[in-house]
C-alpha cells in the first residue's frame, strides 16, 4: 500500500472521529429528558395510584420514605392561642423501581418534574396543623427529581401554623416544647413507613431570631399511632424554646417594684395630709390592678396559678397594705384624739365641779358668819 493510501485512510478515520464528536456535541439532553419522561410516565406504562414496591422490589414489604427538612424561620409563638408559625423546606425521598431509566453513561443525572400528580406520592399530613399554605411566588416552590436508579426526591416550601400545648406554671421563667408531627393519613405501616434521613435530618437556619424566645435544641423521634384501623407511621420534631426574661424584667418586674416603692412614700407624708396620702394610695393601687389585668389579658385563662400571678399578687398586697396602713393609723389617731379630748373635758368638768363646790362652801360659811353677827347685835 502506497503512501497516498495511508494518507487517505488517516483522513477518513479522522473524519469519522470528528463526525462522532460533533454528533455527541449536538445531543440535546433536554430532548432526551422529554423522551425518557414520555417513556417511563407514558399512558398505560405508569399508574400513580399504585404504591411502589418495598426494598429490592419486594411487593409484600412497605415502601420506605426518608424525610428531612430545613427550618427557614419561626415567625411567632403565641402564648394566648398556644400555637406557633414556622416556614420550612420539606423533603421526602423514596425508591420507585418503575421509574428507572438510562442515564446515557452518566450524562443524565436526574429528571425534574413540577407536577406532583404525575408520580405516586406518600399521603403525609401534619397532625397538629391549624393552618398552612404553599408558596407560589413567582412560581410554585416545589420540584420532583427522578434519579436513574428510580429514586424520587420531593421538595416543597410550606408555611404552617401548628398547635403547641403549653404549661405556664413557671411563666415567665418557663421552657416550652413545641412539636411538629407528621404521619401517614391512609397507609398503615404494612404499606408505608416514614423514616428520618440518616445524618442531620433537621437543619435550622443559622441566624434564627425570635423576639421573646431562644431555640435551645431540637430532637427527632418516632410517634407511631395505633387505631382500630391499624398502625400508622409517624415522625415528630420537638423544639425546645426558652423564654427570654429580659423583656419581662423591663415590662413587668421593674414597673411593679416602682409602684410598690411609690406606695411606700405615703409613710413619709405628714399624718394630717389626708388628701395627699389617699390620692397616692388609690392611684398606685389602681395602676397595679391595671398592670395585672394587662398581664392576664395576654395569657390564656388557665385554671392553675402562674409564677407571674404570685409576683403581681404580692405586689398588689404591698400596695393595698400601704393604703390600709394609712386608714388604720388615721382611725387610731382620731380615736386617740377623741379619747384625749374626752379626758380633757372630764378633767375640766371635774375642775369646774371642785371650783363650784369650793364656792358653795365659802358662801355657806359667809352666810353662817353673817347670821351669827346679826344675832349678837340684836342682843
């Protein structure tokens, strides 16, 4: 074979390689995604009503769903309604072998969906939820990723208002545990089991700020429930909140102390300054009663005694005692004065009686002397 033939052979081989690379470069992976989605989710090929099989495709084992979440914010903790609001990114992950596909030698990492009704979804619900809504600005904050091995990742951003039963016996020096409970609504543990994802299943935003509370820690646990229809899988997160005391120190404790001190000022007023002492005592008493009423208005009407009730009750007792002390002292002083006046009057009356008796005796003596003198003269 001549040199020319080698040249043309090399040229032909180079052209084939270039064409192959050009074809690979021109592959539209978005188009491939569409074809794969049509292939695995086409009509008659996938039924979203049927739950996936268990581990390794075992039909008689439950479907395992791993759950994790990211707490974005906690907007409020309401003592009166005993509830709290939270915004979170909620994620579920499970395996559905019917959704396996060819990843084109690792080039197609996953498929993305925005319609949850296209695939089977776990029937999870928040058992202690009062209100909740999805976020749709600018687009619905939800996505589904399908991986080549059939693994499905579901992620959504939601805002929830959840019930949080509180024990306020130590208010405002208390700690509260608020739970976030998630359970299966219809599938029993024979068909569906929720599991916490291994390795930090709950994440919290770093700069989480609450006005009157501090999130000390959180714990994950399981809370399966049994009913007459079967056992249902349940997960829960316990959030431990510590109430910040500085707010209540400024708004409640210091003003109450000042009112008690002001009520004691009446002890240094003159005893005869009755209008000033009465006005001061009544004003501080009414202010303390208003303060107590305002505190109780922000709390639920519970049947037990709270720590703040003991504090306000003691302060109210001191203020009332100061007013009562003036009334008793004033009454005692007036009683003593009346007794002193009566004693003086009695003494004056006795003195007058003695003086009158002396005058009567002197007049009698004078009458006797005059009679005797008259008798001697007539003799």
